[in-house]
C-alpha cells in the first residue's frame, strides 16, 4: 500500500502570496489531518477532515484553510503569507479503525521570504 | 486545551547506552502513541498502547501506558547511531477528538 503523499516537498514564497499544499492519504483512509511543525514548538494541529467535512479545527487564524475531495485527497491553503508561516507542514491520514492512529507524509517545507 | 509534557527535551548518549523518556499529562488519555521523526521526514509510528498498565515492545524499544492513564514511558535499549531523531508522544482521549502531541525529545547518539 502506498503511504501518505505530500506535494510539493519544498516551496519558497514571498510575504503576501498565497500557497496551496496537497495531500493524498493512504488508500481507504477517510480522515486527513494537517499539522504545522516549527523548531521547538512540536506539532501544532491545524485541522482534520473526514468525508469532505471539517471535523476538528486548531487555533490558527482564518488565513489557514483546507478542504477534502470525494477521493479523500486534501488540500491546505494559506493566504497572505507571513514570515512566521515558514514551517514544515505535515499531513496524516487515519483508518476508520483504529481511528486514533495517524500515518504521516514526509511533509512540505515552506519558506516565506 | 490539553497539553503533553515530554521530557527530556534533548539528550546526548553514548552508543550502547539505554535511553528513557516520558510524557505526562494533567488529563486522562485512552491511547498513547510513540512516534520517531528522522531529519527531513514525517513522524513514523513506533508503538501504540491501548490499556492502562500495558507494556509493549518493538525490537529494542519498550513503551508503557501508565496506570494513572496520565503518563507514558519509552525506553530504548543498547542505542545505535540510527536511533538519532526526534521522538514524539501523542495521546488520544475519545470520540473524534484530535491527537495531542508532546513537543518531542531530540536524541543524539555519540559513537
């Protein structure tokens, strides 16, 4: 079975721009979660989608948004980029059972200049 | 929100030594997970624990689900250079609540 695939692996943007990141979950997984990882801050939960609906949301500003498609693929969008948005963005997918086990992709490294 | 306190933040050990790290919470969790992250990669699941008091091994790794349900421990025996990385604990409560992650323990192994 293929793992979680995130594209692109690396991105460089400038302040004020917007960016879209993509995540393809493991086949059969309907839940996709997104995290922001910065040095010293661990994994900060952004949001979770299940069957095209946002099921949980973390404490991030509205500039961070996401969506999920009928094939469970998910995208994350960040608008009006700020320098502090530079981070590794991780996507994880979960099976229906056990639903609390998450499998991570390799991440997208975003640098905002 | 819920937080996990993971310690130590970082550790430097000699190859061949045993390693211990732990995770504590003020809240009860029903599942504890341990992940390892190599540089430039996403976290990989090492061990999953589902019952209070449970002790589970995966090769040289052993993890325990604390009996109070508020803590978990990970031990690595006879460390080797490829054990280098960041180890994360994660807890899950119930229903559709998201996983809660600790901030990680960065392990360095000196050959």
